[in-house]
C-alpha cells in the first residue's frame, strides 16, 4: 500500500468520523431543539386561541350567540359599541315560607353604566391577553403562517339534560404552525400528543383548551 493510498484512507476515515460524530450530535440535539421550539410556538398559538375565546364570549354577551365566522367576529371587535355593565352584590329582606319570617336574601344587581368599543372592552377585561393597540384582524390568522392561514372556527349546539347549549370550536393544526420546519422535525411533530391545538368543542359544552 503506497503512502498516497494510506493518506487517502486516512482522509476518508476522517470524513466518515466527522459525519458520524455530527449524526450522533444531531440525534442527541434534535429532540432538545424541537422541545424548545414547540414550547415557544405552543405558547404563542395558545395565547391567540385564548384571545379568540374571550372575543367569542364578548360577542355572545352582546348578541346571545357565538360568531359563526371571522367575518362576523372581526368587524364586531373593530366597530361595535357594547355596554359597560357594573355588577354589584346586594341583599334585601324577603319573607321565608319555611321559617315564616323575613330573612336576608343575597342578590346581584347588574347596571349599564355606559358604552365602549368591543375592542376596548376586551383590553379592560383581560389586560393580560390584549395589548391596548392590538390588531383585531390578526386574530383570525394562525401564528407562524405569515398571516396566510386562518384558524378553523365553527359553532353548533349540544344537548345537555334537555337543554340546548351553543358551543364553538377553534382549531390550529400542527401542520400549519410548524409548516416552515416540518421537514426538519417531521418525526417529532408526528409524535406529538395531539395533532392540533383546540379551544372549545363541538361535542361538549366546554371553553377549555386541549393543551391543559
């Protein structure tokens, strides 16, 4: 074996060693990297889902139902005037038939004290969720999609003990908010506990998110 051949073999073995070392490094680091990315993206996406939940609740307070589409919800947030309601705990004396005497009874009094925009009401009600100058139109878009993919939103009704209850559901699929890194972390994304982040439900009267 010539000196040149030995040199070529050493170079080839060195390259193979470097490639194997890098591969082992990536096997170790990929789950750690993805975990950090996932936590950050989940935080941003769930924050927006919580904003949408509060927006839906405000819409229902005003109209007695949830918005079926973003074309209903977003203009409401931007332009609608809603009542400012003051809640006050109170009590009064009422005759109790069982004890046959007047007794103190607790009650709650609601009083309209003014009006404001739906957007400002959300800021006042949930300052931890809404900045004072938040862009209502951006709420419809799933984060990390460059404002190009909307959440899937739907409303419906469920029956609970003979009572017809309106429900809503808002969905953000993993394939949307991980789209830009999907090929790089495909295996980790596919192995996540759930394929979408969801708030509300069309089958249960709940306002909870599936990430909790």
